[in-house]
C-alpha cells in the first residue's frame, strides 16, 4: 500500500482515480490546487505523486521541481498537454511517467504499480540501469553508450524504458503499441513501431543487424537483453 498525493483540479476525474487506486489499498490524498497540494505534501510522507500540469493557481511542472529538491519518490503527470515538447519538459522536470488526457484509469493503475515496484527495488540510490556498455539514468532521463550520450526522442526513450523495465520478458507488438501509444489516445500502426525499434537499434547497437540489446522474437514482438 502506498500513500499517493493526487493533484488534480477536475474533481470528477479526481474522484474516479481515487476509487480506482483504493481498490489496490492505496491511500489517496486529493488536492485541487497548487497551494493545497504544497500544504498536504508538507504535512505527511508521500510515496507517489500524481500531478496535473495546468492548475488554477500554479503549474505542475513547478510542483514537480519543488518535490525533486528534497525527495526522489515517483511522479506521474496526468495532463492534457500532449506534444513531444510537453513530454520532454515533464521528464526534464523530473517525472517518472507521463499520461495524456483522456487516459484509461485501469492503465493508470498498472503504471502506478510499475513505478512503485521500480522505486522500491532501487530506493537506496539513484535509479540507474546498466547492461553491457549501456547505462540509463532514469532520474535524469539520460542514456549513455560507452560513456557517450545517446540522443533519443521522447518516444524512443519511452519505448526503451518500457523494454528495460520488462528486461528478459517477451513483449508482444500489441503490448508495446498499447503501453507506448494507444493509452495517449493516438493510433499508430505496427510499421511505425518497427521504425522506432530500428531507430533505437541504430543509436544503441554496435551492429544493428546483430543486436545485443533489443532482440526480435519472430512473429511475436521484442525482448530486451537475454
């Protein structure tokens, strides 16, 4: 069970999220404005933050930066700001995930479980992932290969992160499409998924035709690592 601060000024949406997360025995603390959120944050220990960006008296990005000054607990943005630049701004402010409205509340429940599990598995230090010559700093959204930065788009990073979280598991094409695009209300076909995987391999692999990181499971999908 986690204590979750839900900063969302849409009271109907907030109520729906509270009901869904309480099914998983989480304690959800609602706040409907920037200053109410700050007040509740300072009054008790919070394990996870769900933040809207556009608030009647402030900005969720600033709230996120304020949190990151003192703690490293997971932050998920819930927002109508859906451009790639908006997503990059969210990740650069320090969020762990980013969901654009309208979204599936059931998918949000799954995301909450994933980020809490990820945080609890690595809460003793910076959230770093290392595999062979690849290193990913999830706190800074920074990917390096042999010590050199790899410049990924927000979509490429999101896809890579999801594969790493599920390292060793076979992820079907349908799973990758749903987790990385469909939940944001955007349609994308399987050919575009193949293009993104190819771009990731070109940036990460020494020999994209013989990948060490992202492996194809023919007829099914992909898996990261061995």
